[in-house]
């Protein structure tokens, strides 16, 4: 498990998550800090046994235990919440007219020869 977590730290964080945070924060003029990535802190967490890092209830055990006396149970016990973009809302809202435009007609898609119109239409 520690090998998987280490790979996540070395590959996913710098090449995906941190890059996205950096780009999005810069686009809004925000200065973002990553206190849980301080070198000493990461070394401490990496030195802990894996059974303390993950439990049957999920991850973030260290964080939850560390702040259990400061945060209400409603925060500590809530499930993980992602940062997904609202694609469904966009496609049913401001992008709906675009989808009804000439680029998504059966004729155009069939002439492209890349996709099956029935699949795109669904």
C-alpha cells in the first residue's frame, strides 16, 4: 500500500492534481498553498504504518483524528466530495444550442466517418 501511495505522490500529484490547481488558481489571481505537502510533514506521514493511513471507513484517518476535537461530527463524518465540472448542467443549459448546431447533425457526423451518429445522438 505504501508503494501505491508513494507512486500517487510522485506521479499523480505533480502531473495532474497540482498542475490543475496551479493553472486554475493563477487564472483567477489566487495564491494557493499546499500545507500538507511540506517536506517534513510528508516524510512523517510516509513513515507511518499503512494500517494507520487507510481504514475500512476510507482515507484521511490522520487528518480526521488530528482535527476531531476542533471540527463538528458533520464535517468529520461526511463522505468525500469531488470537484467535478458540471457537464450535465452545461449540456442542458448554455451549451444546448451548440449541440443543436451544424457540427452535430447526422449528415455532418456521418460525412466525418469517425463516429456513429446514433451513439453521438444518445
